[in-house]
């Protein structure tokens, strides 16, 4: 017999703590290993939810008769499993780099399963708690789902706010009190009469859980992260520490830190000053940049640097710096003769650190020729035409934030060309430490951008030169002149840099100072001759920019398709459809490319889980199950909801990342807005319980109109408002997400409501089905975006919700409208 008047407060608290723990675990993996392994957390979360639904469905009578006791004890179990699970997760000896070793990968696979084993119980009991609410208070499903979503949204915002104050390894400690408060509800009668004793026991349990997190957990940086060696150098000193949702920042001072400019091999012969000592800035253990220890009195060292050439080609330049390399590029640009410098340092932490240079009497920031802006390139260049002689991207800009990838797309290149004077130069850095493939892909991106602007011979507008470790691609709106080419060759020869490409290059007449052999991953062999130096970037560049461009790109082992704003993946050169070839050569694949393989692994596991959820309850209750028509409709209905909601959420997060110039802010704003407004929509959908199909039709109309409007109008709207203040842009994201999210809150509770009463065996099944396909949605959307771009998520979401509308799980004769 169902109860009414469900207490929503404990459900709200449990949902808030569960989402907070999920985000805290994602932060742990970002620091302890690398951010792409956060995908496992999404998978573990939804596996726990989905399996709990299957168990509830299979043993519904057992759990229904003990619902009150289980609702009481669950928060206590959650405190124990959260603290214990996190402790054991920190002692798992996971080393992601061993995945690329054919002899060691199986040990790491076992470690992944250990993560599942220790973290699964928390999300199983969380799912059990929510599922019991659905079973126990079946007439209040819209309110329950609304409280669940609202709690998750508020929990996400809360944990992101806590990141400013609490060490990322201790975030869970701030969430455990939510579980303790939830334990004050649903008390059995004997305990209700002895409340003081119970409260004392609850406090003791909370204290024990907190002690486990503070005293015993062994979270630390992975030994292969960039920060690990300098942290363990004798005499190392952490100068400053900053905490924020954008990262855990540390400034280190020790003798291993130097200005990481790419210098000439002939440094001493050039007679320039030595580079200054520096601090090192790290975020989540990844090296971001160097910071000056004091005034840079003599920046003459920059004459020996790879990135000095554009200023020799365009003396007295009006320059735009995209990234300042910790502030060093400000003084260096002036020293190289720049007439004016506009410098962009997006990201509040780096902007603040660079701005401190004003305290030095001779700091470049005190020079009237210099302006420092906390702005992304797309924002600063919106509407700018023909202003700069040089647009200079810092060599460490790409790695400093996920949103910086938008500075290396076709659209970004075209923004640079429009902002340059007719003879201006854009200087684009690419690392060639791992492979030349990223430089070749960037060259293809620049070529594609030029061709897209109607330039008939893009190769005449490109020059490439390099050191042993890095390359610079120079692009100009006008063809490079003979004088430009002569200066390039003289600059490179004097410094022992290599000229990999310029218009009219004759490879036989160009010396090679830094050997860069051409390696074939198809055959896993070195193609260059062993008895002479070679330049792989030159060989590939000549083919890319020559008459056999199309066949070269088509037959290349790697995917050289340029990055775009819709497909903004710089580190994405694996062919999604050729995983067999990739896996055979996994030892040679750059670590940055493993995100594709992780997505594939999560997707395969999610499909197996979905099959399990689809089958077991249907077999167990084959006599009591609804008609086959209703079951098939339910499968399509709840699968469509799980896929459609996540596809729209992922699309909005990506669009907001570009618009807000920060992925963390985008994630926080979109996730909170969608969950809170969806919760409100779910709560309001209770008005349509007598006519559920009517509520579904209205919601789907709103969703369809929103998707069609987004396909046509969203990109122009965001570009038009790109230069607006941050507060206005955040409000725009919320306003854009609100009507969609409110409508998205309708279909799930209206569909779930149909499984009450005599069909309640299948109520948790329907809920877990939605969860299982939500697991599938994340890796599937990521793989589709890698292959064709994010707009496909909108198109498929439209199809999913059309399926939802057509498969509302009612049989003939039931109340439809």
C-alpha cells in the first residue's frame, strides 16, 4: 500500500551529496592521474544506480515490506561506503601509462575493477534509496523526481563553491554532514523514543568517517605527472597555493625551474644574456607556465628563441599576444621592437599572477604601450579588422585551460587573418616532442582556413620552422615575399633552427640542423635514411601542401581533419573507425589520444549493462509484466530519455565552454541550470497526472522548437554576445537552458507514473533503464563529436524525443490524452 506526503528534504540531501561525491571523485582523478579518467566515475555512478534498480525490480516485495527501515539505514550506510570507498580508491596502485604496455595493461585493468568494487557500494545504496522513494510514494513521483534533480543541481553548485576553500582531496569531508542530516529522517519508532542516544551514535559515526578521510586516505599526485619530480627535489619550496574549480594551483620554487623557451643551439655564440630563473606554475599537477621571480632586467635572451622571428619579419609591430607565458612575453615583445602590445591572459588565476608584475618599477605592464586583458581570443577579436602586424600565440597557451583549444580551430585562424593587417603574420606554436602529426594537423587547419576565405594558393601564405622540440607555423593574409623567405632562412641558419616549409622550398638545398626522422605507424618503421639527417615535418608538409594533398590526407595513419568550433579537438588524430589498427600500436600512441579508447571502453561496458537491465526483470516477472506492446514502448521511451537528455546537456556544456571561455564555469552553470529547472518541470508535471499524454505533448513541442531554434540561431546569438560582460553571459546561458530544461523535466515522471500500482514491479526497472542509457549517452556523444562534431547531438536528440513522443508506454484503451 503506497504512502503519501513523502518527506522531500532527505531525498534532496542524498541527491546533493551523491552528485557532490561524483564531482569530488572526478577532481581526484584529474589530480591523481589525468582528467580523461573521470569518465570512469560517470560510469561507476550510473552502474550503481542501474544495478540498484534491477535489484529492486527483481526483489520488489522484499524491499517494499522493509522500505521504512531501509530508508532509515541507507544514509548511515552511505556515510560508511563513501568514506571507505574513497579511502580504498586512494590506495589502488593505478598507473594509466601502463595501459600502453602490452605486458602490463592487464594489471591496470584489474585496478580499474578495484575502483568499481570500492566505489560501487555508495552509488548502489544511493540508487536504492531513490528507488525506494519511487516505490513507497508512487502517487508523488513528479515531486520526488523534482526533489532529486533539484538536490543534484544544488549539490553540484555547492561542491564547486567548496573548491575555493577546501583541498580537492578533502571535498568529500564537507559532504558527509549532508548524509548525517538525512539520517535524522525515517526513524523507526524505538529510536524516535530514544532520539538523544541515536544522535550521539550518529555523531560518532560521522566523526569516524571524517577521521578516515583526514587521517588515512593516501591521495597524491601520480609519479608521472609533471609536478612530481620538482615536488620531490631536495630544497623545493611551495611558494603559493590556490584552490578553485578551475584547478588546484601550486607555484614552486626550486633549481629545476627555468624559463621554458625554445632556445637556439648556438645560444652562447649569439652573445645574448642568460634566461632568468623562474617559478613554476602547476594546475592539478600539470605544468602551465613559468613565472618571473623578479624584474626581467635584460630580456636579450629572447633573440635566441624560436618565437622571435615574427618581430624580425615585421619590425615596429602592433602585436597581439595570446598568452603571455607567465608575463615574460610582454617584456620580450617590447625588446624585439613591438610598437604596441595587447596581451590576452584568459583565466582569473593566471591573469592575477601576471598582473602582479605591476609592482616592479620597470615592469612591462607599467609601460603605456602595453595592455593586459582577461579575455579569450574570440572575445578580443570580435569585430576587429586589420589592426595587428603580429598575432603571437604563446607556446604554453594550449595546455593552460581546456577552453583554449578554441584558439586552434579553423574559425579562430580566420579571426586572426581578419584582425591582421594585409602583410601581418600569425605565429602558431605546435609541439613535436611526441610526433609531427599535431604540427601537420595544425598546418592543415591553417591551410583550410585560408582556402575557406577564398585564397587560391594557401601554400604561398605559409612558412614553417622548428627546433628539435617545437615548431612555429607562420601564416599571412598576403603571400610571403622573397624578402620574408630570405629573413627566415638567415634567422634559422644563424640559430641552427630548421626551415621545414616556405613557398618555393627546394629540400635538396636546405640544411638540416636537428634530425627529425620520419616514422610510419602503419609499418612501425623509420622511413628516413639512417646515414643522413632528415626532417619529417618537411617531408609531410611538402605532401600536404602539394598536388597530392587529397591522397596524402586520405591515406595518412592519423586523422588530419582540421579542428573547428563544432569539433574543437586539437588532440584528436585517431580514426574512430580504425580501432583495430590503433590498438595494435597503442604503445606508440600519445597519452593525450587515449580519451577515445576510454570512451570506447565505457561504451562497451554500458551496452552490456543495458542488456542486463533489459533482460533480468522481464524474465523474472514474465507472468505479471505489462503487454509486450507496452514493454517495447517503455524500452524505447526510457532509453530515448536517457540518451536525449544527456546529448542536450553535453551540447550545451560545449557551447557554453566557448561562450564563457572556461569549461569549469560552463559545466557549473549548465549542469546546475538544467538540473534545477528540470526539477521544477518535474514538480509541475504533477498537474498532468490525469492526462499524462497531454503534458508529454506540450513538453515535446517545447523541446522540438528549442532544438530547431538552437540549430539555426544559437551560434549567431552567442557570437553576437561574445564580448558581453561575464555576468551577462552567464545569465544568457541560464535563460537559454531554462525553457528546455523545464520541458525536459516532464517526460520521465509522467512515464514512470504509469508503472505504479499493479505494474510497480517494473517501476525500478524503468528508472534503471533510463540510468543505463544515460551511461551510454556520455561516451556515445563524445565519440560522435570526435567523428563529426557536436551539432549531431542536437539532431539525434530531436530524433530521440520524437521517439519518446511516439512510444509513450500506454497500451490501447488506456488514458492517453
